[in-house]
């Protein structure tokens, strides 16, 4: 599971504008100190998303911030797909965050030939 997160968060990191990459590194470093086991993956993801401003404390996705961060690396069609499919509110903010990162990874996974 942790390997998956490394890949998924690498995708998020590359999608951030250069200005935000340093902020992402700091947020990731902070959240990694807070959550150490695979069982805490959803909490870790939510922590990171809050620190980056992708979700607020209540777990609501900040779609304008997400859209802005994806502009340099995704087509408008992909951005719309991510925002529609991946920012679904689940039972808890943590579940919403974990769903989002998994969904983003699935949408951006290259198609095998």
C-alpha cells in the first residue's frame, strides 16, 4: 500500500505548479511523521490534502484549487473527469481523500497495449 501511495503522490506532486512543489514537500514531510502504518493511509492522505488546501477541515474538496494545480499537466477534459469522478464525498473526510488519490491515479494511469 505504501508503494502505491508513493506513486500516487508522485503524480499529485508533478501536477503542482513549481511554486507549490516546495509546499507539497513540506506537507508530505509533516504528514509522514504523523501517520506511519498502512492502516493510517486514509488519515495520511487527508492530512496531506488539508495541508495543500485540496480539502478543508470538513473534508470538502476545494475544486478551484485542484483545478488550478492540474492546469499545467492535464487536459481540460482530464481535469473535468478528475473533478467529477474523484471529488466524491464519502462517509468520512479521510475516505474521501483516499478515494480521490486512488481515482486520480486510475484516471492518469497509461493504458496498456
